[in-house]
C-alpha cells in the first residue's frame, strides 16, 4: 500500500518545470503544479490501483498533479455527495476538471443529480464540471438511453449565454458529444442548437454555430447512418 508521501515523491521524480510555460499557453493553471505529463500520472495511478482513502489525502495536498491522480485512483462507489462538493469547489483549472470528470465523477451513482445541481451554480469551474460531465457521459456511457440525455438540453439552452470561456466551451462540448451518439440524438442536438442560435447573444450564437457545423458534417452524418444500416 502506497502512502501520500511516496506518491508525491513519484510525481516529483516525473516533474519537468519546462512543461509549465506550454501549459499556460493553453489556459492551464500552473500554480501548485510541477509539470508532470498525464501519461506519467496514469502510470503512477495504475501502479497504485484504486484506493479511495489515499485519493482523499492526495486531493488535500493541493498539488494539481496529485489531484488528477486522486481522480484516477478514487473509487466512484465510495464517493459521497459531500466529497464531490468539496472537490468541485477546489477545481481551478480546466484540465483538472476534465480529468476528474472522466476518471471518477462520471462513474458516480449520483452523477446525473449533481449535473443538474452544478449546472445552475455560479462558480465557473463548478458549472464547467456539470457540462463536462454531460460530454463525458455522452462519450463513455454506452448503455445510457437516448431519453436519459434529453433533460440536459434545457440546461444548455439556459446556460448558453454564459460568456466565460471555460463554461461556453463545455456547453458546446456537451451539445456536440450528445449529437454524435446516434441519429436520433443528433436530430435532437441540432434542434437544441437551433434554439440556442435564436438567442440574441454572441456566446449563444457561437455555441450553436460551432455545434451545427460539426453535427451536420457529412462524415459525422455518414458514421451515424452506418450505425443503423
């Protein structure tokens, strides 16, 4: 069994401060970050295995790579509502948000309830987390029904005027990912995008135009049609 100190030493051994400048150019928060690449974090997490107690301790260090690894080794069935709340308010970088969503939060039994709750919160990264989770579920949850995604469309319409960069990109990401699941959801996502397009707001128009461009793409349409052929 590994300890927090051992994992932090493993991360330090893979740190490369030269990576930080490039990360900053992509809008990644570099304070409390050592410059460890994601593949290296994945190797460390794989070596450790799932360990929820250790994940909670790693999160508390505040080091962003440690927080990403925490999401990789946390156990979704043990993740409580209170823990999800404590973690989501500590997110301060889009990459931590997205890694946490795809590695841990999306697998939580209460994820869909948290999406609805977080989508109406004011904090930028809390709201981003809600829509990043929709995108991740649309991408990864192969067993989810079409109907399970329909309640998310009104959330996208409601939040389409939030001009903050990390929110608008997540709303757009969620809309596009739902629309790429199958032809039925593609039709519904395009209808949602066209509703957003009618909002007199530049952010809404960008979200809609970008989504429509991708979802109407001939290659996307052909791939979706082939799934039902």
